[in-house]
C-alpha cells in the first residue's frame, strides 16, 4: 500500500500507531487520553473512527492480540492502568479487563507469541513487569516480576516462541519443537534484561543482562525468527545509539553486541521495530525521521531508506538517493516524554 497521510483528529500528540494482524485496522494512542481505531484498505483510510476513552491520562501504547483470540486490543497509560478491549458485533468495543496493580505509569505492553496463548506483558514506572494470562478456565491471572528495573521499565518485548536453530538441527523434521517463553525489558538503569520462564518455579527468572548503553534504554525489540540459527535483538537509548545483539543457536547463553552506527543519531532514539521477516530494522529518532536498516553479507548494517515529514529518501548500495512518496503517515513520537518512566514522576 502506498504511503498515506491523514488527520487522526486527536487533540494532542500521538504516541503509538499499530496495525492489526491483517493490516485492516489501525489503532492510535494519544496524550488526549483516547484511542482511535480506523478501518484501512488498499486505497484509503477511513475518515471516521471508533473512539475508546476509558483512560484518565496519556495513552502510551496499544497492542493487538493475535486474531485467533478474537478482535482484542490492549492499551496502557500514564494513569497506571492496562485496559484490554474486545470488539463484538453486538456491543462494539468494551473493556473486558482492567489491570490496575501497578503503582505508576504503565509505559509498555506486548502480547506473547500466539503459540504461548493469550499472555500480555506490561512494563511500569514502578520498576515491575506484570504478566496477564487468560486461562483455560476463562479468568485472568496476573504475576509480577518485582524490581525488574527499580528506576522504571520503559519497554518490553517477547522472544519468538520457536527457538533459534529449531528447524536447522539434525532430526528437527521429526522431533517436536519445545517452545520458548522468554521476554526482554529495557529500563532507566541503562540496562536491557532477558527473562526466561522456569517451569520448576512457575515464574520468570532473569536469564541475562545486556550492558552497553550510557542512558535510559527507551525500547527493546526481538526480531521475528522462524527457527533459523541466529536470534536478533535491538535496543535503543536516550544516549542516541542503537545496539544490535546477536545470539547463535550454538552458543545460546552468549550475546554478541554490535553498534548499528559508529556515530550517534542526531537525537534521542525512541523506538526500534523489525519487519515481519526479521531482516529489516526501523529506527524512530527524535529528529522526526525514521530510518530503515539491513544487514549486508559481511555482517555490517546499511541504511536503505529514510522517511521524514516531507517524504521518503531511498539510499541504494552506492549511496545514491532517490525521492520516494510525497506523503507519509502522521509523525508518531513512540514513547512517553522524558521523565514519565521514572518512578518518582509517576
């Protein structure tokens, strides 16, 4: 679909915009305390929207559940709550779960891979990560990871459920695949941490600490993986850098760290996001630009495109640039303003 620009009718800044699984719905989150849901097709974006207005403060993020669980959308807010919405033909959008056990702004939410079931991870300024699970009995259960990042959690992301190397190991065609239940978090302590589910203890336990940033870690993102030998993880920071972490199936406890660029970005890097195939990384920077990056055959990362408020500039292998679409989507500041992730300001 060609790039489009439209008025969301939000009264204040947009912090997040997410397409659903089929690319037919767009949900936006704003400082005006509302969520708007638009219908999208190949030709246009609906100028009318459903307005979801149960939050009492800025809405930082929205996240669509896999459609196998229904039309479900989660949202998190400065008001300290996570709301889970469900749309039905009879009632429209209604809140089916209000999660209010956090003591500060909830800054990030992420649904687990659908193979693991309907599980929502939530990161908060109170330093904790909560996990909401919809059980087979039809009830929501919650579990806390206390002091995940004592100064505040800014972002959470789930690892792919299929482990690295699962389809390339000898005999993998006949052996059942053991799914992985793992997530990563980024916080105000300048760290990213990985958390692995322990069946013995029935809880998440810290499995790794990723050091490399010199300021708050603003976002973390696992790359999609279909069982290939490597796993990729991107982190970005207030220090204006992006780090790529790579783990081989042959060394599952060792992360190799690489800088995306040798020089810092022009401004704070707010968000990192992988393509569905896991080979293209989008980086959202405070200079109102989004750049796209790809790893070359030598293992180095090259910028392939840049999107700004006026359009797109595509950079080819030789460094030449060509003009792209004349319009792009509304600019989105993908994270809470500086300070909201600290527990003292929640």
